[in-house]
């Protein structure tokens, strides 16, 4: 018998096994009859797209469009990658897999949080305190004004968080200021 063999991808039939044959099995054929066999080439595979350095939302769209799913998501702080950017993936880009497998992603949370120790701002002028806090990436929250018998107007009576507390860049600092908001403090508001 002469045979013509071709291969086709098949997710149901293991590689090398017969998917189809012509003429069908158990049929009597004449000698030298041409037999056509279709063998399984195994599951069809596609290259995994490279989604490193992409924002998470974009990476998910790329994977979906290529026939893959987003798998598990792990996150880590990284000074080298912006927040929500893919750092790494498994399986690696370019490796070939059948469609619908999950691609696991490692995503950046952005840079490591910067921590500071809260200074003691008591008895400092409000304008200096504002400049100091802003220069360290801190924000002023409430400014509560109260008359104080021992602290001059425009100076800090107290603050929250208190001195020596561990704080992060971007944190809000509430201030209690000697005096009142109604113009009693010249140059301060």
C-alpha cells in the first residue's frame, strides 16, 4: 500500500496517532491502493506574547487577543517599574503553548514607600512648618487655631502625628496653631 500522510493539530488526539484515514478502517482495498492518513500533530501551539513593561490593563488585553488568559497576579514594590506595570511573566514570552493557558504576571506596586520620622514642630512658625512639610512631600490637613497663654500667635501648639512617629511621604499632618484665623495673626492664615 502507498500512503500519503499529513499532520493536523488536535487537542483531542495525542501527537502521532491517526485522526482520519481514507479509505476507512476494515475496508477491503486493492493492492497498490493509495491510503490517505491524517496524523495528530498534537495541540496547536502559539507563542506567548511579551507583556513585560506594559501596564496591567494593556497586558491583559494583549493576552486575551492572543488566545491566552491572565493567571495569578503577584505584586511587589519596584523602584525600576512604574505602578501597575508588568515586571515578569510565566510562561516566558515566545514559548509556545496551546490556547487558553494562564499566563501569570508579576506587577509593580511602584517605588518603595519613603518613610520619615516626624519632627517636633511645636513652637515653630506656621510658614516655616508649611515649607518644611511640603519640602518632604507631606501634606497639611487641618489647621486648627486656638489662643494659647504661653505660645505666641502663629506658632505651632501641637501636631498629629506627634513628634518621633514614623510617617510616609504623602501623609497628611494636622496642625494646631496659636491664635485665631480672623486676622489676629499677621502674615499667617
